[in-house]
């Protein structure tokens, strides 16, 4: 037997009885690290905890807070913001931002009203046209971001001003009164109708908001398209290398956001009764939706968060506004506390993001 063969035999004999385990490296995580990892995997946990605490605190401070009427009022107040928040959430999940959501909502509502009363178009067709045009406005945002590669902040800051100006110019700042709509085109006010279980008024708009949140949560969590949205927000270059058509996803996200904004515009008509080009949503809708998204735990850097968290964020704002009003504090405390929550939410998000590093 050659020397090489003898060496091989002796080597194999030496391995007999040796452990077959592969080397393992165990990292003992502290409780704080485990919490950080859990929060990273469950982004809606923080807003849910804040919401529960806020409900308990205001319930103790005001004996009337937990009445069904109060809770129903909170849901009605956040219906529009919640739907706009769906649009904003999609965009922010792709690491973008949309400052035009409020303007698209108002202009879409104006288009629905003017098509009906200026041109005599049947209300259902006018509504469909308004929804389509709202989608087109969102598509334009997406095209400029994806194809022209302009920053989302700049694009939507510009289109916010353009759409608001077009809204005033087209409508001639004319308000269509609630009585006229009720008499001629009640379909425009559909989402302002309500049911009254147990004598408590609940608008159809509340059920619409909850349904949209539930559908979008399912789509983002359980479909390939939803996973692609997260992938584009997390790392667009890696997503493109993996075969994700990032430009198409971006355009689809902004277009779908435009549709949600147009739906919010339709809800506005039902919620307020009239069609007004100067509705405050045009100026404040973007800020309110971003507030709900940020407090709801969706990362401004994209790729992390959930629609359910956004819903909790909108509820937190509604609970704070109603609770502080019922306690009798200065209304400015609402803005103060919500501002603190926004800063805290971003700080927590930065801390949580370290878990994925």
C-alpha cells in the first residue's frame, strides 16, 4: 500500500467517534434586543399600545368618553383621513411621499359635482368620471417619479399647487349646496347616509374606510404585488435585480393612491353635504394623512409598516382630539401632543430599524 493510501486510511480511522455537529455560534439576546426585534416584526404594535393607553386615560378622565355616541363620532371624524391614509401609506411604503392627496380629493369631489350640475351628466357617471380622473392625477405623479426620476417630494409639492389652482379655476370657487345635491343627485351624498344600531348613528363612510383598510392589508400581506411594494421601498436596486418591475410598481402605487383620494373626495360630499372647492382637506389632507401614517408606525424610509398601523394612527389622532375636548383643555394641547407623538414615532422607528441592520 502506498504512503498516500495509508495516510487516507489513518485519517478516516481518526475521524471515527468524532462529533458530527457543525460549529454553532449562539448569540444571547437581552430582553431589550428581543423587544426591538418583536417591534420590528410587528410594526403595528406600538400604535396599538399607544391607542389602548390613550383610551384608558381619557376613559378615566371623562365618564362620558366610552359612550357609544362618542366612539361613533371619533370614527366618523377620521373616515376621510383614514381613506387618505391608505393612499399615503402605499406611497410611503415605497420610500416616497405624496403631498397632493388632499388636493386630489377636493378636485375629484368638485369634478363630480360640476359634471352633474354644469353638464347634466347623471350622478353615477359623474362619480365614475371623478374616480377615473383622480386615478389619472395619481398616475401623473407616479410617471414623473418613476420615468422622469424626479424626487417624490418635489413632484407632489408641485402637483399639489397645480391641482389646487386648477380646482379653483375650473369651479370658479362655486360651492354646490347640500339642498341642491339632495334634490337632484343624492348619489353624490351616498356615503353620508347612516344606520343607527341601538340609536347610535354610524355613517356608511365608516364601513367603507374599514373595508378599504382590510382589503389593502390583505393585498399587501398576502399577494405578490404587496410584497413587491415592500421590496421597492426597502431596496429598489435589489428588487429590480430580483425581477421586480420597480417603475411599474411605482406608477401603480401612485395611481391607486389617486383612486383612494378620489374615493375620499366622494366621501367628503356625503360627510359635509356640499361640494366646496375651498374645503380644508385640500390644504390639510396631506398633513393629516402623513400624521396618521407616521404615528401608525410606517417607516418614512420605506419597506416597513402596515395599513392596520396607519388605521391605529388615525384613531390615535381622533381619540386625542375628542378626549382633550371632553376634558376641557385648550385645543392647542392637541397639536402639541400630536407633534410630540410624531417625533417619538420617528425616533422609535429609527431605533427599531437597527434590529434589521
